[in-house]
């Protein structure tokens, strides 16, 4: 990569709209709590490592997350480092989710976790917090707490459907997503990552989402692609995650360039940087080096993040203008 492209990416105002806070745990925080156990780089953070399955990825992530996250204070500590790293990459806006299952595991109110995350936000960064709800998580214990979350947690921005796509969509899901929309929450869903394109269609038609996390498999179905375009759906994409998890086998298989060519709104994010040892800057570098995107396409990805951001119109216009001017500076 030439210096000019590196500089373009570094100086480009960016957003991160697909980030799991537990999956963004900075490795050095684990080292601090247990230097003997976490002093060496693990095999799954080596540059060439790729996971064998989603289950392998999930097991490793959960085991390490539970070694650190044990209270709202631990969320504050991790979030402070995560958000400072965003500022270093010229990120201006972040949407992150925390896993609803942690409410039961830690036996603490979920709104305390949200408050801890937001308390860590530095000046110069806007952050919105979502509740990540697995497809089978509406249990006797968590069900009432999920209901309370969408009705009374004022600092909760929205909800996001998580978990194995092989699990069926349960009967509670669509009414709950509708209720969340009625309360003014933004709704998202992970779909079309390991599951088929029809899962994207299901999320759009049954859950009413405008934001699909990943959506990679949509490329395999013309009907789904048509619905995505007709409904102006946004794909919050994470190419390095897709490659490391073997959602795609080769970089040339990634559909992001075709999505952009067909005018589908896409953004770039890291997903779980703890697991993939990636940064948002590297996602943009991959877009240029591996996916063949030019500077205009990278600028469009950044602009799409701000267009979807939960910020006021004046702020959106400001950052969109900054991106436009930044592109012009590198085009002369």
C-alpha cells in the first residue's frame, strides 16, 4: 500500500457500527489480571490463523471474556481502552452491543452495564449501546428483563439478534422486535453470515430491520438482493471476520465490491477484534488491498456509516462534508 492510501485511510473520518463489546476486549487487559496465563500471543491471534467453525470461535471468545468481565466496572475498564483506540483511528461514532446473557451470568442489572460503557466514552466520540439477544435467549429468567430493557432502559439505543443462525426463529422474536420498534429502539439482526440468504429475507420481513449485520450470503439469491435494494437495507460488514471464520474461502469471493456496485448501502466494522486481532483501519486496508476498492468506495463506506448514525442532521452533514473534502484532497 502506498503512503498516500495509508494516509487517506488514517485521516478518513470513520464509524464503527458492528462491534461486540465482549469481543473487543483488549488483550493486554487479560495480561494484567493474569500475566502467567496470558503473557504470550495465543494461536488464534496469529496473523494466518483461521477458525474451523463458528463453534470454535464462540467457545474461545466466551472462555476469555468470562475471565475478564465480572462486573459493570470491568465493562467500564475495557470500554475506556476500546474507545480511546477508536479515537486514535479517527473514529467519530460507534455502535456496540453487549451480550444479554451476561445479565444472568453476572446477576447485575443490564442498565448498569450500559451506564458503565457510556461512562467510558471520551470527548470527541459518540457511542450508542445495543443489547445483543441470542435467538434462544427469551428464558424464564431473562424474558422479563428483556421486556424491561426495551421499555425502561432510557440509555439503550436498540437490540440486535445474535447467535447461531441454524437455530429457528422462535415465536417470541417477531413480536418482541415489533415492540422494540414501538418504543423507538433501532433494531438489527445478524443474518446471512453462516446461515442462508433466506435468513436475511426473514429478518427484513418478520423483524422489520433496516440494518443487517453481515448479510454476506445475500449475494447467493436474486430475490433477496432485490428485497434488500427495495427496502434500502444496510449491511454492516466485517470482511476480516468473514475471512477468518471461513464465511468466504478466498478474498475474491467476498461480495462487498458487488454490493457497492449494485448500490447497496454497506459499512465497515471489526466485529470481534479480540478474536481476529484486527482494527478498523485494517478493515479499510483490506478493502483496498484484497477487495480492489478504490478511494471513492472507501469514502462511500465511511459516509454510509454517518448516514446511518444516530446523530443530529447537522453533525451528519458536517462529517459527510469532511469525507467529501478529504476525498477531493487525495484526488487532485
